[in-house]
């Protein structure tokens, strides 16, 4: 049997192993086997690439009615910036957070003026870290 594998992720995959099991009409296992990719069995499968695999299984005279196929693989986590805009927005939010903490401890009062207009900004301690909370009165 010959089939293909496509890496639809955004990182290269290594140690790709294909497992296949053949079953008869009643669901009984006839045989199972495993194999590696043909071209990228030693090297990582690049993102967006396609490779094939094949297996030579002897199942005798019984024709299988069902095949179960699965795969395992490894990868290295890579952190990629999605855009300059997202990075700039993250830095801006971080700077606002630092200023809010500074304002809170120094009691500068800038955000007290916002509270007079019905806008309240708080630093909230929730599970997983600190969060900025902004709320506004509508009426």
C-alpha cells in the first residue's frame, strides 16, 4: 500500500512513524505494521511538504474490509512573530500596564480623572497572573 503525508503545521516534523492495522468484516485484527516516510525518514519533514510511505503487509487470503492508520511525530517548538503590528501592540499594552502600576503606587491621580468620567481601570489579581480591567458606566 502506498499513501501520502502532508505537513500542514508551521514547524518541521521529525521521527514520523506511520502505523497501519487491517481488520476483517467482523472487526477482528488481521495484521498490523509500522513504517517511516520514504524521503524524510532521516530528516525532518518541512512545513507544507508532502512525502509518501508504503508498507508490505501479508494478510493471507482474507481481504481486509477496514484499515486503521495513525501516525506519531516529534517537533521543536518555535515561537514566530506574527506581525510587527502585534509586537508593537504588545509592547504598548505592556507600557500602559507599567504606567498603571507606577500611577497606582505614586498616586499621581491621572486615572482618578477618568473615574470622574465613569471609566474605571484596575489591576486585578486572577489565577494565572495580573490582568488590567477597564470598565465604563453607561448610565
